[in-house]
């Protein structure tokens, strides 16, 4: 059975074809501590990708061992770029990018955000990369605060709008991929400010590994993409590696690999350059696998206004919100414009909110 699952999975997640680049985000729990990490297993999963934004890197030794394991697994050279150790208290960690040198090039930047208002427990880290087929983008990564205080996580989520605006101003013209472990699901209302300009790719399933085999707990890891980004996005997904890649139990995965699974986005030459929130659809073959989507020609099923209220447009931002979406009630009275359907909103020049 495992062989059948692995064959089906690798039909989707094999080494990318020449014109494809797969970019991942992965919280590798406490990478670099003396905690019995299985680096061969990490490389088995990591070899599916061309560039990985890694959170929870605890030492240079840890990321160095991962890089060496990836090189041994793939037979290719890998490079890495890391921040310094970041954190408010005694607990600190690094952000790192590691990538296949024959498929991705680091262009510029190795920037830890100057957080003069102390909004983030661990300030985000960013750099500019280019794929082998000359697609250039800005990759940014964050490991959000965690703990009993959910309000602290929500404050960081709201602060990411200002960070995103800063990225766009600092690197004009470059599409942004904001990746990481956000410790909040994408449905939380705190995402409303960022949702005006970006949207999360992963909306189904979960990314933290529970102790029960086959069950995943929370959708915390994600990749946020600019609305209307000029990126040739052909796919996205989440890789449930314990059973379908490594054939190990959840307990073993949590102990020797990580308590998070990777999420990814695929860029492919010739794919649709305009990828909108409505294009995000989920399939499932061992992972959640999205594929290239065309702009909808009609309003999606269930999008008409109903008894819960009309569709509300924001006349200032030209974004519309469906009843029940996180920002539906947040539009100011002076900017509210009702619509009877999504088709009506689209024809009026509005676009759907990224967090809806």
C-alpha cells in the first residue's frame, strides 16, 4: 500500500521538470539542537523542492548538516542564506533559505526587518531570488509568536500588512511570497489588513502533525501571494510526509523530523501569470495539490448574496467581501457598497478580498 501511495504522490511531487521551480516553507522543529534529528529523512522530503524557507533553525551546524544531506540526496550543489539568531528573550532562532544552485539564484538582499515598534517577537527575514527560467521574486519568511496569548499572534498578523507594504516599497516591482509558520489559521479576522493586498494559498487541511497517524491539527503554515501578482504560478500544496513520503508514524515524525509539514508553491514557465484568490482550488493525492486556474467566467457557486446579507464592497480599496468572511463587518460605513452577486461586483471593477 505504501508503494502505491508513494508512486501516486511522486507523480505530482517528483523532481521538477526543467521549466518548473518548487518553493517551500517548512518549520523544522529546533533544527541544530542535539535532539536526534534524522537528516537523511529531512533531505528525502526537502529534495522535492528547489528553494526552502526554513524556520526554527537553532544553529549554523544544523542548517549546514541539512544542506549536506540535501546535496547527498540530490547529487546537486545547494547554497544557503541565514539571518542571525533572532528573539526577544533567551530563546532565539535563525531564519534560513536553502536552495539548489542549478535551479535558483540568490540575487540580492538578506534583510532582517527593522521593527522599531517591537511588533514582532522574531522580525521577518527576506531576500530576492531568481529561478533558472528568470522569474524573479522577493521571498520573506516569519515564525510568528506562539503561546497561550492568542492576542499576541493576532497583533503580529495585523502588523504584517505594514511589513508587506514596506517590502513592496523597498523592492518595487517584485512580487512578494510571504512564507512561514504564522501560528494562526488563515480564517482569523486578524488577517483582514493583509488580506486587502495578498491571499493565502493553503486554505484546506492542516500543517501541524498530531500524535494520531493520518491526522493533522492546525493550519498554521502558509504562503501569502500578492493579489494580481505577476508570477507564473502553476500549483501549490502541502506535503503530508510521515505516511506518504517516509512511511513512519506521526510520533516518529515529530520526534526525528518535525511537528510541521512543508507547504509549497510551484512556478512554471507558460503558466498563467495572473493568479487570483478565486483560482485557488484544492485537489488531494497524498498532498493538497492546487493547479493552475483560469480567471472565473461566472461567479462561483454559492457566491450570491443571501439572507445573511449582501456582498459588501469597499469603495476605497475596490475589494469586496462575502457574508461570513473575516473583514465583512470591518468596512467603514462611508465606504460600504452593496452588491447582489460577485458578478455584479466584478463588473463594477472590484476584486474579491484575499482572506475571503
